[in-house]
């Protein structure tokens, strides 16, 4: 299991379009991936799950992955978040 804390800094947070990019990136990996905010953990590959966290600008979150490519998955998602979701 690999985990890393990060902060969502883009203007709209993890809402609609950025959440879609986030989920697409998470689905590129074999590992199970979760997003945790305020003790609530959801599947990072689920749009409804991610949106249900209500992640807005400046929200600290934890990314957790478990599987064969766990470290790569977490690092790729942190990189996506730090780039403010620019493809």
C-alpha cells in the first residue's frame, strides 16, 4: 500500500471536468486507488464517489493505492492535481 497527501489547488476543485480527468488517470492503473478526505474514503475510479467528497479549492486529500503499480498510480494522480488538471 502506498499513500501520499496533497492539496487540490485548481479553481473549481475536483468537480465535473477535473474529476473526469482524475478518474480517467486512475483507471490507467491496475491497482485499487482511493481518495480520502476528512476520514471519508471513496474509490478514485468512481465519478460519483469522487464528486460526493465535495473537494473544493485548497482541500487537503490523501491518495491511497494498493496493487502492482500503486506507487506509479499515486504519483501520477498527484502530478495531475499539481498541474491543475492541464492535459
